[in-house]
């Protein structure tokens, strides 16, 4: 052991290598700082330096943390300067040391070190570790071809545990951090234990690699052997004049000849068949071609299902499957009639738009049944990859056709009805799925639809496409332009009652296993469930509530409590709990500052309560209730308009400087957006400023301008349905929506008094319980002047 007190050594930082004691290693030095360190070492008396590994491969020296502080003392054995300026140096390491002091003021690094001595514990355990490590290294050397037999023999003969551990560590090729941990481990027993673990892991990895290579080699030899044997067999059979049995290739060729391909598709199929014939039958290219041909042959080419359209029969099917929706069914029948006369789809594509549960998807199934077409549903919700529509190119592993082509493989005809469900929920991701749908739905393009996998044109012109959506404005404009929009706004209470009686209750009795005579529910109970346990445009939640009632009833019957169950108004809460919704007016009495608006939501129409109040302030306006940008702007416009008509509504203009107006739309957890609540905002603010209550039985909808005009709105049918459900008697609508009333059934309009208006004063005249009392401008001015100080 050398003495290092007060002695300094040059430091040589090492990249990607850890040098152990007793190790002779060649190093290539190129950094200026390291070259100077070598020159200083050569000029020293003992030609020794310190070798330490860098913590990061690409880092340059900035401070002592740049390198590990445990390394080895090494002597330069040989030094050769290379033509490119780098130096090749051979070093022989002797013992571990730890750096205690650093000197970075020179052009190279100098350090002081202290011995880093080994620790020996438990001789018996150490002998076991040494024996195990020797056996593991012997096995490792036998599978690691880079270790020569001479080196393996020399290491195996070493008896000193510390020296053996260092020699084995020098032969390993693990990561720098792992090797540095070994170097820093002073406990010889622990060091041997760590080396055993590393050796066993390396042996397992090498065995696994050899096993893979062996299997690959065996498989390749088998493939080549089978190929040559098959070729020899064919040659022998040909010489003997024997006829081969029909091969898979001949079967594919026969199917190709029988299929009514287009010219382009047939040429493509024959080209792929030629590849299969001329290639090794077990090669990967053959499997790709075989899969492609299977897809090409599985989809229908020229196979049509006979379509016999009978208009009375179609009307009967639509009426059987759907109660109500008369306008919608009428438009669908017109669509079918055009097809019957023209003999083809005719280019029109229907888009059924409406809230969930109103029967959009089931309408598509009914149209398929009415026209005699095969029905295919393709869900587009969440689709964000263009390849899902157009298919993947065959260059990718596992590539397949898109969903459109896949649907033909299922139905085996070129003229099915394809329902593209939730077309408004396609997202942007890889490519643009919405743009890909343009080619599918455009009659001018879809006769030559190009799927990337098939790589041939496929005719979609005979397909009847129907799409569904919840939100029309989520569909891109170019795509929307190619479709004819049919709105399904929802059902009236009477329609829901009839749907429950004719469809839901019989279906649920069957699915729940309720026998005849075991269950009874009156129409009044169904109406109660519709009014107080559901609030929706469709009937999906109604079905859930009815199912819940039947499950509880069946439980009582199966348990033996009752033989038959009757549900009535008195015991309905035992089945469904307390009422979930209040049925009737939005408010029970006329209240100042509370107006009832009408809103359109994803679930259909709904009543919208608008509250206003005034507090002392400085003329500010506050709006709360999770309001969207457009609705906030609507409130601002309403407040500005009210200030402009202050005299006409009986409010002194100066009053606005001393108060703050707060407009709130309850149910703050629900986001609200749109301008159609403008008339409700104005009415609420006018009411709170004048102190005149608003009629509880009046609901209103319409956008308001700064000049007080009432502009048309959308979703009128859904809003009128909400008014009927809420027990509203009078509905104020914009005069511009008067034309829309002709499209709304009398069942919806009958319970309501619908009043079209053109300006705000018409709204206020109807909605407020008292007449407005305008102020005279002259009297206001004289009142203000009387408060002015007199100057003498």
C-alpha cells in the first residue's frame, strides 16, 4: 500500500469506463485538459496518475462533482501519439483511492488522495461467495465469446477474494453506474455477492439471445428445406405425368374468375396471385398477398339485394316502430318515394339531428326494414383517425381496410343501408376523418371510393347513407352541406305515454320475465313517472324508471310476498323514491325580478329561471350562473337597452349611477350559452327596477338588439315542449319564428297560447302584471334643477 500524504497526482477523467485494480486497459485521450495531465504524469518521477469515471458522458469539467471521487491509482505502461492529435495510452491500475482535495487552477486537474482499503468480514461466508463467484464466472466465460480461454484460466486460479472480484469486474460490460458501485464497495463479501448477481443476470440474457438465434436459424433452415422439397416434388410429378390435387393457389384463381370484379380490381387480384405463385409459399410477402386477396374476395362485387319499395308498407313499418314523429316519418316516406321512382338512392343523404333517446338510431333500422335493405351501423363517436375511414396502407404491419369496406364484408351486398351514428362526435387526430367522410357521402365522388388498403376504387353509389347527430353545429360546414337535415326535437307527454304503453312496457315485461296478470300499472302512474321522475326529450330515462319499477315488483313476486303487484299513485314512491323533478309552473306566484325563459339543451328544451336584483352601488352590472360568453354579452346588451328606455319604463336615469344590477341564472353547476334568453333578461331587469311582478304562467324566448327588436331563435319545438311540461300557459316568441309554427304538431301547440312579438314593449305588456308608468322628461329636468344651488 503506497503512502499518499501531501502528494498530488494528475487526474484523468474517463468516459464510459470504470477501471478496477489489477486491470490493464488501453485508453484514447483527446481532450486538451487530459492530454496535459498525461504529459505531467510522463514527466513525473513515478509516472502515476489517478483514474476516475465521469458521472455524465457528454459533460465537461466545471467542478469536482463532474467525476466520482473514488477511483484507482494507475501507472502509464505505454503512450503513443496518433496522427489526428489524440493519444493512445496503456495503463496498469494498482489500488483503490478516494480523492480528498482538488486543485483546478492549472490547465489540468490535480488531486490529493487517501487509501480506500478493503474490509473483510466472516471468512466462512467469504469462502462460499468466492466459490460461487468462480463457478458463475466459469459459466459466463463459456458463453461470452469475447473472453479468451487464457484470461478465464488466469482469473480462475486467483485465490485472493478482493483481487478475484476486481479481475472479474474488469471483464464485465455493465453500465458505468453499476460498475462504479462495485468499485466503491469496500466490503469484499458484498462485492463478491454483487458480482454473482451481475454474472447470473448476464448469463440469463446470453442464454436467451442464443436461444432466439437458434430458433431463427432452425426456422429459416426448415423453410428453405421445405421450399426445395416442394419444388423437387413438383418436378417429379410433372415427369411422371401425375395430376396434382387442386392447390390453394388454384382455388384462389377459381374464385377470382367467378367474382364480378371491376377491371381494375381483377388486374390487381391477378397481380397478387402471380406474386403468390412465384414466391416462397412460406415467405412473409406471400402471407400479405394472401390476406389482401381474402379481403378482396370477401367483399361483394356486383352482388345486390332485391329491393321492393312499397309506400303503404313502408308507412306501416314506420308507424309500428315509432309512435309520433309524424313530420319526420312524412319526410322519410317522401325520401323513399323518390328512390322508388328513380330506381336509385338519388344522391340525398339524411341527417337525423336531435337529443339522446328520441329514436334516431332505431329510425335508421326502420328505414332499412321498410326499404328491404341490409342494415349496417357504424359508430363514429370518438373516431379521430382518418385510416379508420379510408383504411391503412399495406406497407404497415397489421394493416386493414377502413370501417366502410369492413361493413360490406358483413352484409354481402353492394346496396345496404349504412347508418353513420354520432357523426358530430368525430375528432381531429391523425389526418382529418371529417374530410375523409366527404368522399364517402358525396354522390359525385363515392362511385369511386378509394380505400388505401384495397388500393382500388369501390362503388358506394348504391348505398343508402343515413347519419345521426346530437349537435348540428359540431358537424363541419362542407360535410353538413352534403346532407339533408331532419330535426327530431322530442316527444310530447301524450306521445311518451303511448310509447310506454305500446313499446316499452310490453318489451320490459318480456325481458324481466313478468308473466301475464302479475303486474299492473295505470296510465296515471306512467304520466306521474313522465312528469316527476324524468325530464328529457326522449324516452331513455323513462325506460330506466319503468324497468326499475318492474324489477322491484318481480322481486316481491319471486320472494313470495305477493302473487301480483299493482303500482298506483299512492305507492309509486315505494318503487322510485321521492320525486326527482317538480312538475308545474316555474314559480308558484308572480314575483318581482324573476322571469321564466326557454332554453335548448342536449337533452331537449328546458325552463330557464332568470333572477335580477339591485343593490346600492356605482352603476356596475354583475352576471352569475356559469354563463357562456354569448349569454354574458346578451345580459350586457339587455342592461344597456333598459338604461336607454329608462323614462319610458318609469325609472329616473340618474338611478343607474347609484345602484348595481345583478342578474343570476340558477343551477350554477350547469353551463349556459346562447342569446335566446335576451327577452327574459330585459323583462327581469325592468321588473326589478320598476317593482312590477312578472306573471308566473308566462315563458319567453328571443334575442334582443340594442334597439329593442326581438330576433328569431332556434329549437322552437323543443322549447315549446318544455313549456308544456312546465305547465306554462302563455309563450312569447319572436315574430320571425311564426313560420316555424306550421312545422309543429297541434298536440304541442294546443295547451299553449303562443304570442309572436316584434319588440320588447310588446313583451313587457304581456309579461308584467301591471302597466308601465312612463316619466315626463320635462318634470325630471325641473326636479333636477330644483336641487341645484342658487347663486346670488
